[in-house]
C-alpha cells in the first residue's frame, strides 16, 4: 500500500441578564463549533478542479489532485500500475467527474472514505468506477505474553461501526480497503491498522500503565513522563469518573503521595476538601492551598465537573512549579478537561447516579430520656450546693419515669393526647440529619474531523443534604472546541458556566447546645416546644426559619490561537475571563410552634419584626498570556524552550442591605419592606490587584538519557510597594536514566526503567490583603469646641519594605520500573524552607487600637519522604492493580521573633526566679503556640497532675509535693486531704507555699471531688496557676503521615475499584458542652445533656461530701469515682486546657468502593450503543479511628460540624 503526500484542508432581571450573558457566550461557542465543522467537512461533489495533463501516470494525477484539494489517495502498487499513462482535460470539473474519467479505462474503482480519504482498487467486472467491495477482516488480539485479550474494541476509525473481541481474543469485521481499524481497551495501548490487501491480522497490545512514553501535563505544556526531572504525580480520569462525590476536590483523597486531602464539612456547597501538598508552607491561611489551573487558567477546583476531567497533575517541587513563580509556593494542580478526538464520529456519553445519603458521624447522640435529663440537669445545682433548689422537681421526674412503660399510643395521661406527644423522648440526631436522595447527571457530545475537535457537556447535581433547608442544585455547561483554519493556524475556546443555588438553612451549630428531649420536633404540620414549657428552642424550626437562597453564577471562558511559525517553532496567545456573581436573597419565615401536650400555640415572627436581606458580590478577573515554544532534535540532542508573558487582573465589589418589617409575610421581597428600623447597609468594599509576569523554560536531553531543565519566572505584584514589587523565582533540575546506559543492557528483562533526578528552586508567596504595604484609614468621630465632627484615624501602620515570601525547595528522587513496567516504584526526599513569612506582629498597648504592619517575620521548614509502589498484572482474563502511596512530613519554625528560653535564675543573694521570654518571642493563641524551634501551631497546654497517691512524706507531717491523685482528678478522700495539707503548708515567711490555680477547697470551689489538679512542671509550687506550667506537647492538628491505597480488578466485564486513605499523627482538642464538658458556665434553659452522662461524669454524694467529714467517695457504692470526665457543674474558672482533652485523630477510611458490569458489545450494539455499564458505589464507607468526635477528617468539633454523609449510589454509563 502506498500513500501519497498528505495536505490539510484550506480553507430582564439581574440574574436573567447574567444568564443571558452566559447563554450568549455558549451561543458564540456553538456558532464557532458549527463554523469549524463547516470548514473541516468537504463534499467531494461540490469541489471543482481544473487539470490539463498529457501522458502522465495515474500516480501523478493523484498528486496533482492532492495539491489542489484536501483529499489523500490510498492504493496498492499492485492495483495501480506504474507504467499506465493517460491524459486528462478538465475545466472546473468536480473531483468525481475527473476520477470517473481517468479510472474508467484503467478498470479501477474509487470511493471516498471519512476524513477526506479516497481508496483506489481494482474494479469488478460490470461495476462502475465508484464501486468498492467490502471485505471480511479477521484476526486475534493478544497481550505481550501471548494471552488473548477479550472485550477489545475494534472500530472503523471515523465511524461508530465496530465489534469487540471474544473470550479467545478473536474478531471479525467488514471493512473497505483503506479503512483504519482502531484497537482499544482500557489499560493497553491503542493501535491503528490500515486495511490493504491483508485479510487477517495478529495484533499485540502493550500495557500502558506507567509506560515511559506517557504524556504528562506540566506548566504551560506537556512532557513525556520519561523526561520529567521534577516531582509530578498524576491522576487519570478513570479514578474520578462515576464517583458519587459531590465535588471534584473531595474525590482526590488517597490518590497521590505527598498530597493531604481533607473534607471539612458535609454541607452542600461547603463540602469541598482542603488540599495540602507537602505540608503547610506559610502562616497565611489564605494561601495554604495549591494553585489550581484548569486548562491553562487559574480557577476554582470545585467549579469543574469531575466527569469532564481528563487528568490531574500535582506539581510538588520547585522544579515543576517554578514556572508559576509567586503563585506556586504551595504546589500546583493542573486540571486538563476532555476534548474531542480527530477522526472520531460524534459520540454521546451519559453518566447518571442516584444516591442515598445518610449521616455517618458517630458522635451525634444526646440524652433522649427526659427523666434522666432532668436528674442530670439537677446535678448542676446540687453539686455546687447540696441543698440548692433544683430546676426540676421530684414529682416531675417521677411522672416521666412512670410514663416510660406506657403504651405510646395510649391516652392514659392527664392531657388527653397520645403518650408519645405527652411524654416525648427525642433523640435529636435522628431528626436533624435524615437520609436523602441525591442525583447527578452528565451528558456529553464529542468528536472531530481532520481539522476540528469538539466536546459539549452538560451536568446537573441535586443534593438535598441530610439537614433540612440546606440543599443545593447545580447546573454546569462546557464547550471545548478547537479548529485548524489552515496548516499553520488553529483557534479554539474552552468555555464553561455554572449556576448554583443553595438553600439558606442555619448551620451555625451552636444551637445544638440547646436541646431537650421533652419536645416533639415536628407533628401534624407544626413544630413543637418542650411540653413542660422549659424550652421553646426547636432545632428544626431554627434550621427552616430562614427562606430564600444563595445563588452563584459563574462564567469562565478562554479563547486562544496557535500559530506554527516554522519547523519546531510555534506561538500561542490566550485570553481568559472569569466572573462570579454571588447573590443573597433571604427573609424571615414565620414558624409557629405548638405545645402538643396543652395545645398552646407560640407564634413565630410577626410581619413587623421580619427581616429581608439582599446582597450581591461580583468577582471578576482576566488573564492574558502569550507563549513562544521551540522544540527540535539534532541527532542525540533534544532541545525544547518556552518563553512567555502574562498579565492578571482581579477585582471584587459588593453591596448588601437588611430591612425590617414587611407589609405581609407572604410578600418577603426586599422592595416590600417597611423599614420599621433603619436599614442595615454593608457589603464588600471594592478591591483589586494585578500581577505582571515573564517566564521561561529550557529543556535539554542527550540520548534521552541525561536530562536537564531550567525555569525562571519574574513576577511583579501591586500588593507590594514600588521598590519591592518584583520577585525572581528560578529552578534547576536534572535527571539520569541509568537504565539506558550500555552497562545496564543486561538488565532489560527485569529492569524497565531506572532514573535518578534532583531539583532545586525558589517559589514565592504573597500577602492575603491587597494593600498590606500601605497605611489604611477609617472614619472616626471626634469632639472639638463642644461639637462632634467626622474624621479619619489610621487603622494600620504602613510598611513600604514589605516583600515576597520565598520558598526554597530541594528534591531528590528515584523512579524505577520492573518486569515490563508491571512493578513501579517512586521515592522522594524533599526539603522546603519558606523565608520572610508574612505576618502582623503584636504591638504595645501604648500604641492604642492601631493595627501592626504586616512584616516579613519568620522562616519555616517542611521536610519529608514520599513513597509510591504499584503493581499491575493480568492472569488470563483477570487483570488487577495495586497502588500504594505513603508520605512523611516534618514541620518546624526555624526563625520567628527569637529563640524561646525559660528557666530558673539565681541572683547574687541566692534568690531563685523563674524567667521566661515567652511574651517577647512567641504568639500564644488559645491552645496553640507559634514560636521558633517548634512545629507550626503546636499545642501548648497544661498537663494533669500525676501523683503517687501519698499525702505526706516519710515524716508523716510534711505534705508530699508529688503525692495526691494519680491522674489529677480529686476522686477520693485521700486526694482531697492531700490538697488540704498542701494548702496548709507555709514557707518561712508564713505565706502559703503551694497554690492550686487560685482555687479554694469547697463544694462551690475549684478544689473538690470531681475537680482537676494540674501539674507543677517548673517546680514553683504553683499547680496550673499560671502559664509557666504550660508545656510543648509536640503535637498539632497537622498529620505527620499520610497514605493511600488503590485497588482495582476486572474480569469478563466485571470491574471493582476501591480507595483507602488515611492520616496519622494529628491531634484535635475538644472541650465541648454535652460532649466532655458540663461545667458551671454551661447551664441554660434547655441546654444539652450528654448521652449516658450518669456514667461518664464523676459523681459523689453532694450532701455527705459537704456535711460528713469522714465521707469517702471511694467507699460509697452510689458514687462514680472512675468516670473519665469532671463532675457535672465543675467550676469553669478552675479548668485548664490539658492533655486529657487532646485526642489522637489518626484515621483510616475506605473512601470509595465501586463495582460495575459492562455488557458485552454484541448485546449493546442491538441498542445502538457502543458501551453500557451498570455500577454500584459507596463513598465515605467507614472509618477506623479512636477519635471520639464527629469525624477526624472534618476536624476537632464534638458536635459543631455538618457530618460528611455516607453515600450509596447506583449508576449507569452509556455511550452511543
């Protein structure tokens, strides 16, 4: 078969207004698509040509036609004779007319195939010149080991026609000579074969997993994986498709080493995950996450439909991320979306999921027995004063106890209503977080001709949430289109739009603290109150008391053009525009409540008190990018280069207002308000910033064995002063493919690849504010001459010396593959030092209320190891893979305000004084500290006293400082006697020698049964009295170890996938009402009581303890002296944050489990479908942990979290 030279073809309301703009963009994109299709599709009957040739070969005529048209000719030299000559005279004739004329006498036939191909073969007797007979093509498809491959798709390129191989790998298909057969199956190379004279083929497909020729997306381009010298991890589409997760970010957990992914909430719209690459690199909470680039432009990761994603690259070190300069200090995520393929007939793909979501958190259980609730609530009073008047009477408690055994449907009570209404026992978690059904649908159309590729997709998500009035509906549309106008110019667009509406239910979970089981949440269309009128705080009513919605309308559109200047040299210009409109339109809803015992109605908000709020915030940014690319090979030398410039501009502004009083509650519109009170105005002040960048990259390879790469980026940002605006961020990396050396040739059978690589580079980070280098001012009133005037006051001190944070990163890695790439290994050691971290130091109180200037104060280092191991194999028809990743990260602040020191100092007179510079060199915030030489936000708290149980030393008179309670809780008479003896001890001056947090002994004091004693770590006799007994725990909320495990298998159309993920070595502090705290400051009407409070809180007899000097709780059978938590009503001022309430939050979680079945191709073709797959999946399946909170992935909340739901779903994938 010969192929001649191939040539290309030549050739109303605000929301309605925004939606209109979005639709206009989509219409323009569609018009662009149709134009491209028109340019690329050519009808041979309409193309004309003029030829005047005498005594020339058919081959010469074919070449002439190719030069003057977009067609390519395919023929066999055995069919078209070389020595056959003819003449042709044609003026403005069609291609069809010319071919019929020159082939008729030569006994040849022709036919046009897809993609402007023309096949020429011998004509059968009696047939016309356009007749081409199809042939039956048979064969077998095998893997490199010679095993047959079943279910391989064998299609005719450019059409939807095809078959799949049998269990023995055999196939049979009808095709024309010149047709191209495409052999494809997941996990193997795609191979194309052009049909000529051969009727039978033996096809070998090589596995593609971790193959060296795999193309990886990197900054502003792509590279072959084998040539990478930086630390780059990739996630392919098959790990993200058909997942029941509600957004893309939460689908990434466990998929890449060195990448920690944690979902912070289950609330729809707020359920995106936080992503950290190689730890925390800055104090700036706004810039802890990696930069997200979608198809070349910065974007929100959760605005992308996971079904549209082709691949994700994680750029983890400076060598790979330095091309993004100041924006890549915390790593970069490069998301590439799917596109159509050249020569692909239109393909329609649908994926749908129907899911059941239910709460998976284990900590949402409260006391639901009201008699028990009342008894425990009474202890708040009697534990502090044994003869105090209690909230609940004995008669009321007895009445509820008596009702426990009654028929719930009976009306044998004084109120004449069913017992379940008269004596409710409500477990609020069973009413708040309820199972719901969510839906997720995506349909896409993709394809392409020789010159145009296109993809159009539409997605819809309906997630009601597990809590009422918190649901979300999301609509997404995307157009990816590229058209080659001529042989040197291509243009395209990547445009997508989303609209998201979220219900405004109250998820400020502080209301969880006020609930009582004596309330029926909802019955007969009404919300209840406590039947004894002790509380009207109905949690469900609180959630639904706000109506309206939060609406986000987003448009992200990129238009680009690429020019092939000369061989190896090309240029591209891109322009991206993004806008996000966030609208708030909420109002008060009248929610009446009812006492179902008495029938009394408690009316909800009235029209005069109702409020209505409206607000709009608009975010907009645009990016213009121009790049010049060069790629050439000279013998053993390969060079690629990139030069580019980029300009980025961002702006935000917003307005909001709240009005009080409505004409009628049925008219909650903002314009119908009566302004019973002055309107409250607010919003987001207009702010903007800009960045100008210049960047470049150079790659060099010698024999594809010795690799080198250099990157540099220069950024200028308006966030810094004119003299410190610009930053330079270079990187260098190199690789050595040892496996390609001659001395390694003997290892090829075992060692597929071995590469060493190393990198060094610098990245930058910016401030969270937009004008941090400048002084800011605010309005203030002042008095002069007896009058009040408006004035200005300085709000923050300027710092014109403010400059970039810089992160210097070094990485050493090894990559290896064995046994024909079935076994793969990758390991890295990295160290990243961030210098000049931006923070605002504390200022002296004498400076008043002015804010400190933002300064470059600190340095912080992250270092660690990453390890990935994979195995993929096939045993006859069973194929499977196992991929594991593990990472270790160590974080330490290397420079802050100075080195922390503390200790005893003895003066010349022998007096000892405890001296510390804590206030000068450290920042203590709550339970954490930020100080040089320690991890970022390390827990810095007290420790419970750990005594030996003694009261006195051996002399029987002197109290033992190391005596007292074994675990720091006063549980027995001996423990309390030790405290009394210690307090009675005097020094030489007659002053108390010991102090216990300034507390006194007594039932209403902080030194009593069920209270805690804190350790005197510095030996000054002050037990938890001051900060000098705080200590560095060496623990923080950041995980020290992260890992993931991915398993997959397939057999005869059945596939199984699962992903495990986990974090180890992280801790959360919990001291929360109703969980492990019921302190003296906790009680209020209807407050929460922890489930099983009788057994988990310390208890001793209040009366005997206060009146009987010989009473010992250790001998009281009714006391609960071994409980883990302090007594109910413990003195709040006596409590110190301590290690007993610091919980190990390590966990292992089965993130996803999916099983599917792909129907055999012969079945699906009858329904005109190429592929049909049914599947069932589960997300957030179960968690292995000792953490007592809601979910260790969420964080440290006991109850104040919207739990991540467990999602069980069924779905369908179908392709036409």
